[in-house]
C-alpha cells in the first residue's frame, strides 16, 4: 500500500518516504488527541470517536509544515519510536491539563454555589464531560465554553501546539530549560490555582449566602419561634440565582482574566519543556 501511495505521489512530482510521513502524523496525533479528547470546548466525550480522529488528522496536516524538515530524523526502530510516542502523549496530556484549568475551576465554583445556595440536590447531565453535575456547575461550565470559543481561545490552543512543536520537536526529548522540577512545580501551581479560581468565581454566591445566614441567625435570636431553617430552604436558592444573574458581567470579566492567566501558564509550561 505504501508503495502504491509513493508511486501515486511521484506521478505528481512529489518524492517522499510514505512510511516516515505516516509515523510523523502518528506522533503529531499523539500530541494533539489528548487536547481534543480532554478539552470540553472541542466537544469532550459527546463527540464521536470518528470525529475526534478526523479532527486530529486535520490538525496534524495543518501542523505538518512545522515538522516537515525533521521527518528524516524520527527514529523508526520499535523501541525508540515507542519512547518518542510516550513523550508525545506526555506533552499532549500536560497541555490539556493546563488548558482545562479554568473549565475545572468553573465546575468547582458551580459546586460551591449549589452547596451554599441549597440547590446541590438538583443534578443535570453535561454531554461535554459525560458527567452528572449540579445546576450551577453546568451553567458555569457551559458559560465558560461559550465564552472561550467566542474569544477564539481554540485558535490560541492550536498556536500553542505549533509553538510546542518548535520548542520540543518530534525527534527530541524535553530539555527542561528551567529544570525538571520547575516544570512540575508549574503543573502543581496550576492544580492549586484551580481551587483558588473556583472560590473566586463562586465568591458572589458565597458572600450572599453568608449574609443570608447571618440575617436569618439574627432573626432567630430576636424571634426564636420562627423556623429559620425551613425559611432558608426557600430563600437561599432564590438569593443564589439572583446573585448569579446580577454578577454575570463580573463573572465574564473574571473568566477573561483567568483565560489570559491560563494562556500565560501554557506558554510558560511549553517554554520550560524546551
């Protein structure tokens, strides 16, 4: 089959080693597919496997010019190729982990808002992640995905993949310019920032719930006969919904800020690999 394809390419005046091209595309897909599979803004789990593979092949073709001059340097032996393949999977998973930081923080923020607002028992199925989450978790995750696509964040992710191919070519292993610990320290910082950003995104509802509880507690002190616990079960969800609607423009600016921070961390992580 490779020989027939090579003959067909020679008819068009193209002389390439088809086996090396196939191996190169396989390595490119090993770096790209983790981002496609793990990122909710590209469809997540709801997208059929055939579509994900097709998108991976398309992006591999788009990014192929960045590695075309190094195709002949790719190892073709079984064991060296497997090592390079595992390296590509590692880089792809790391990029996907950094990119997903804000989206996971949106889920955390929604979970906090539902827990404090008393709406945690209501659950919805989110197709992108194939999970059942609470109402505000679904709302904030979907809002983050729509805002990310509106800001053309997926274009920046593709540019970051191209940058990673320049920093760490397919035929080389990471050089750890800032030291190996510096890279993993950045990954740990991303994990810590996930919870920090989640609390920040949920802060309007946290503050409103605290003030509501404080007010109901003061009422209970003045009039102990009032059953404030049952009253809070109907008041707190309404307060949480109103606070989310009122603070929606603040959430938009905060999401934009966190996306910018995430992109800086992404470029920093790629730079530490080279």
